[in-house]
């Protein structure tokens, strides 16, 4: 991939960044981490991500603003590709990356939703994979993505935490790669394909 906006040296650096993102889909990213690994300074990094976004390669997902939930969060962000052809075959990724790959596939399918898209991660590591807020800013969906339909109480921790600490009207969802569809308290647990259909109908 060659970007006419950049010289040869910067194209090499950007190619290295894209390869890093391919190898770590949906992972938390900090500018310091990329600087240490790839030796790209902040100014260049901002320029590279702007090009990546403008060329519709992928999107940055940021923590939800404090205006929605006044809790200190991580300074990191997440990156997801907008199209699956940028990713490697399944065998390229480790077993512990399968959950992140499921998040990546989910993100591709919701890119066109009429919603603000964030994630939540507190300084203590409490996390919700996706936070969707409608355009009128009147309600939100808190969404966890799991590869397994066998759900443990720890899997619901972030949803319950944000439910208690965010005043906006909300629905709590856990989408998974299985067939189970039921409720555990306020959390609706449903197959990923049904969850995506629900969101496509809700955020039109």
C-alpha cells in the first residue's frame, strides 16, 4: 500500500504501523507504546492515523466522554479496520486473540449505524467493549462481545458498573458466537447475528 501524500521513508513507517494494527486487531493502543515499538513520534502518528481514517482503512474508537459518565478512564484508544480484507486468515492469530477478532467483525458490521460509538475502560480496568449512543443523545446500548455462550458473573461486571454510574437511559447487551438467548437480570444475552440485526433496526 502506497500513499502519495507521503515520501518513501514515511510510507515505510506507515506500512509498519498498519502491519502492527493487523497483528493486534481491537487492542488498546497508546501513543507511547507505538513510539517504543515502531519509533514513530506523536506528530507523525497523528498524521498517519488521519490518513488511515481518510482512506477508509479503519477507525479509532475512543473512551466515552465524561459528559456521559464522569469516571476517569484510560488514555488509550482502540483501532478497528472498516473492511475484513485487511485482516489475515484466522490461523495468523493466537487463540487469545479470538475475542478481539469477534469484536473486529462486529465493528465492521456496525460501521454505518447512526450512532456515536465509544468503549469504556476505567483506570481500574473495568471495561465495556462498545457503547452506542443515538443521535438525539437520549439512550445508549452497552455491549459486551464474547466468543463463548457460557457466561460468568465477571463477564457482566462492566455492564453493571456502567449501568449504575451512567444516568442516561440504556439497554445492556451481551452478544456471543453461540445460540443462547435469555436474560440474566437486566442483561440480554443473545447470539451475535441477532444482536447485529437488533442494532441495525434500532439505529436507522
